[in-house]
C-alpha cells in the first residue's frame, strides 16, 4: 500500500504541475505533508532547499528522496517513475498522433506556426541568461565566456559538454 501512495503522491503532483519541476513543489507538498503526513512543513522546506542545491531536475530528486524515506530503494524507484510517467505517457500519445498525421497539410501548417513561437521562447530564455550573467559576473566576464564559447562551438566544433565544464571552471576560479 505504501508503494501505491508513493506513486500517487508523485504522479498527481507531476500530472497537474504544469510548468516544470518547481511548479510541482506546492502540489507535492500538499500530498506528502497534508495528505499523507510523511513530512512536516519544516522537513519539506529542507528537502526543497537540498533539492535546489544539487544539480539536476528538482522533481526527480525530491521524488527519489520521498520514495526512499517511505519505501526504501523500491520506493525511490517508484517515486522516480511516477514523476516522469505523466510526461512520458502524454509524449508517447501525442507523438503517436503527430506521426500518424504528419503528412496532413493541417499538421504541417501547425508545425510551421509553432516554430516561430519556439524561436521566440528560446530567444527570451537566452536574453534572460545573458542579463542574469551580466548582473552576476559583469560585462567583461560575460562577454569573454560568450565569445570563447561561440568560437569553441562553431569554429572548433568542441562538444558542448566540455564548453560548459570549461565555463564552470572559469566561473569557479575567477568568480567564485
């Protein structure tokens, strides 16, 4: 029964929490603090703080911890699965529909209309990253990292993972 509760607590929070991991936090708090009483509000806030401090998606880290605390290793695995299951199920269903009708003129037109919206979203995100970097690191550090990263990626075809690691080391040494 505990495994079913772990599954439902994480599944419901991630099914209804549209907008990414942080959007699921209030819903998950309702499930594990108020509904099941597994954590106090203070313990849950510590879990959120720890989840924010570690690299990776916060929802999966919290699900694994909650599942582990309530049901051991199997509980952690069930919590992780319940966290990704809503997106996975919807993605498979929507991808199936899209592939079935991909040659339809309506679907092709829809895809053409979506592309500019995605481009604008990515541009806004890039602007936010640059502005945030400018505020934290200053113009010269931001410009140096941007120019060097661009050259490494476009001219020398360096793997993006190594560019990110290099930027982290640069930031850790000069900005830390």
